[in-house]
C-alpha cells in the first residue's frame, strides 16, 4: 500500500496520467465531436486525484512539465502565423485591422463589465487579456499586475464557450463568410475555438489560427501600453 | 530544373550543415532548439527592459526570421506543428488547479462570468461583422452554409 501511495505521488505518475487521459479524450472526441478533450480530461483527472487522495501540490510537480512547454508553444505559433500569412497575402491588411478592432473591443468590454459588477482592481486587470491564447494571456496578466490564475480561468471559459456556441452565434447573426467566421473565432476564443474550426473547414481553421496569433501579439502590445499608463 | 541538378543541389545541401536532417528525427531536434532559442532570446530581451512579454518577443522575432528566410520553415515545421496541435494538453494541469482557487473565483464569480460572456459575444460579433464587410472583397473564398 505504501508503495502505491509513493507511486501515485511521484511526478512521473502525474505526467503519465495526464498523457493517458489526454490520449483517451482525443479518442472520445473522435467518436463524439462535441466532447471537448480539455474538459473531459480535466474533470476525469480532478476526480481521479480526489479518489486516489493525491494532493494537488504533488500532482503539480509533474504537471509543471506541461506548463513549461507553454513558452515554446507560444513561439511555435510563429509557424502557422507565417504559413497562413503566405496563403492569405491578399487580405492580410484588412484582416489585421479587423483583428485589431476585435481585440480592443474584447479588452475594453472585459474590463468594463468586471468594473460595472464591482470587481476589485486586480480582478479587472486580470480580465482584460482573457480573449487570447493562454501563454500570452498569462504573461500579459502578470505584466498588468493581475492574478494570472484568474486570467487562466477566464481564458478557459472564453475558449470553451466560444468553441461551443461561437459558430452558432455567428450563424444566427448571418455571418457566414469563411474568413469572417475564422477571424471572429480566432480573435475571441483562441486555440480552443480554432481547434473546433479546423475540423469544420480548412479555410476557417487557417484564418482562425492566423487571427489568434495576431490577436495575441496585438493584445500583448496593448497590455504593455496599458501597464505603462496604469502603473 | 533537371533531375540531375536537383540531385546535385540535394547533395551539396547535405554535405554542408546537414540541417534538413539526414539522421531520422534530426529535424525535430533542430526545430526544438531553434524554438527554445527564440524563447530564451525573448526572455532575455524582456529582462533587460523590452516592454513586451518574453514569449511574445520570441514569437515576433521567430516570425520575422521565418519571413526573412533566416530560419527555413522545414527546419521548425514538425516541432512547431506538434506543439501547437497539442496545446490543449498543456492546459490540463491548469484546469486541474482551478478547484484549488474556487474561493477566489466564487467571490467574484458573477463579475467574472458576466465579463467573459459579454466580452466573448462582443468580440465575436464585432470581429465577425467587420470581417463580413471588409474581408469579402479581399478574399476569394466561397460562402459556407448557402441555403
């Protein structure tokens, strides 16, 4: 028994269990496309840690391996950004302006609504960069002196909600053009939304991944300006 | 280009710095090296005072290097595609950590939920609407969901 406890609390176990659940959730999504792999894997993992009496602090020692890779993953976004920019050369400038407008609206509404609901300053600052891809949002949140953990939660909510209802909302607003759908989802719900679009249409997916990278860079720059202005 | 000159080019390429990777898996290693290298460069520039997050500086420099041809796409493509495709996996430990901070989240729950939902709709509709107006002429793509 003691051996098992020791095993469950090792960082290797955390890595293995995370990989296994991710792998299984990809299979589940293959059969049921609506089943989001992030939600499936995370909920199962939380339950499993609870059942096996593994404290989160022990799980973290292994889980941090994945967290570290978020940095290289941010830089790696340069490849889709470059490749899609080559493909969409003709509409690069209007796309940039559209994503810029969307990013400003996103930052402004997120901060404003949190403020209207009486959230403290730190929470408002944490909400501002929530529309962009996780690693950039976390860094922007730190820059703004927000709480990166709150930002992480909001980034996940935006991404999940956007990937589930986003395409439907756009359809109801009769926004059907492939480039319009791609840029809207990429700007509002980053990698999670993009992953949903890639399965629907290649054009939408590639516009979305370009919009996501653009929105990330634009938001990071605007947050730096905001930081300098606020602090 | 004739088959012979193509072959010749390939030979001269691999006789130099064999960046394309004659050894299986070499391209992935090189890709990882380059990507982490740019991340480090970004972090260092941030540390000495560049006003952007390190990862974003790395991303920008990396993209410029690709556009300028300093870094060839085929050197980094495999590693980058892997990292980007499985970004979801990297979020899992964070999701698992959310119950740990449920008290903080609940305290501002309404504000946070309202902020993220309203902002999501605002971004979707402004970006989508503007793109619908301005990207239609620029793009050659077809309209989906024709009824």
